[in-house]
């Protein structure tokens, strides 16, 4: 919890002085009582000692004042709210290496399934776009709130040769710039989620993609998917297709995104859940003063009731 007007918290010093004064008054009261040396007669002429009951109302009064001081400081709590015009571009590697079966049933099938669940779980107001890349990259679905259309297109993707990671970032940025009429001067809050298992083998470089993403202020989170033991059959022979994590790490670090690793379908789904949580909402401080004021009012009412019932006086 934070405070929007923390200077008011200094009033707790005055409240502490009030507590000290009350405690001092209690000790003075005891000394005054001991001056009357005929204790049997004192018992007859004074009412029964209220004991602890006389402290209840002052204690509640202090609680009420404490709540009012905290309320004056305008307490605020962190809350998550959906991001307006939020847009996520899913850039999916469809190179031949994604046919490796080190992930069951194979990398591309598991990647499609995880991406489809990710899209299905996003808030309806979210815009989602889809970019597929192999030797080149293309925008399959422009950003839209029609999540079913994105999932249908994900299911129809097929593999081909090459891996153009840099081009995937450029195509994703292009789709964001044409999002709506405001996109050029007021771009939507956006992020790119790029999943790949290989290195950049064609098209513009990753360094160029980083520079463009940084100038557009669009972070690229990457997912390195698969294991080092993956193989695919090309022209009748098995070819090892290990995951290149370094390139993807460089891309995410250079654009302010996050780099993830997944070696199974279940891990990939968990990664998408983490990404959805971080991208789906923005955290703001929302003032909660009213709750402290309400608590103070209720405490004041209880204080008055206790003072009447127990015969105490408010300090």
C-alpha cells in the first residue's frame, strides 16, 4: 500500500502525544487516590472501581483517530485493470525444424495448441494479431478482437524452409502501425510474443529488428521452444535441429521483453500463462480512502455506544 498524501501521517506524532497524556493522567489519578489514607472510608464514599472498562472508550477513540489520519494520507492500493486498446502479436516460427518430434506430437503441433489456448484465455477486449515466419514473414491475421479467427488461422499454418526472425519482428511492427487511424500518432499499448526454435537464417538481421522495435517502444518476448536433441527428416536423413537460445535472448533483452524457455507442451502452456498475466493488465494505484473513512465512522459510533453503556467519558 502507498499513500498519495503521506505528509498527513505526521499527525500520528500528535496522536502519540495524546496517548502519552492519557497514560500520565492515569498515573496522576493513582497518586491522588493514595493521598486519602482512610481506605475503608474511601470504599464507602466512592462507587465501585470500573477497572479496565474505563479504558475501552478511549482506546476506541484512538483507533478512530488513527483511521482518520490514515484516510487523510489518501492510501492507495495496487490494482490490475485491462489495458485499453491492448494488442498482442503472436509471431510463430513455421520453419521445417518445427516438425521435430522431441516434443509430442511435434513442436509445431504443440506450439499451435498452446498458442490457441493463450488466445482463448485473453480478455475479449484484447486485439490479437498473427504473424507466421519461415524464410520470410507474413501477417496472417491483422490485430482483431475476433479471437476465434486467430485460432482458426493458427490451426491452418503449415511448415516450410528457412527462419526469418528479424522479418517476423518487422512484419509484426507493420501490423501494429496499421492497427487504426490513431496508431501512427498514438500507437496502442502492444507487445510481440515470438516463438522459435532456430537462428535467423534469412532476411534482415536481429540487430535491425531490435533497433526498430526499440524506436517503436514495443517489447518482444521470446520463447525458445524444443530441446537440444530434436531431429527432423530432410531428404531421407535425420538432421539435428537444436534450439538456439542465444539469438532469442538477445532479441528479448534488446527490446525490453522477457526470454522464456520451454521443452515440452506443458511448459509452453505455463509460459503463455505467465505472458498473458503480465501483458493483459496494467497496474495502477487506486485510492482506497473511503474504506478508512467508513471504518473510522463505524468506530466512532461504537465508541459513543461503549461510552454510554460503560459510563465512561470520551477523552
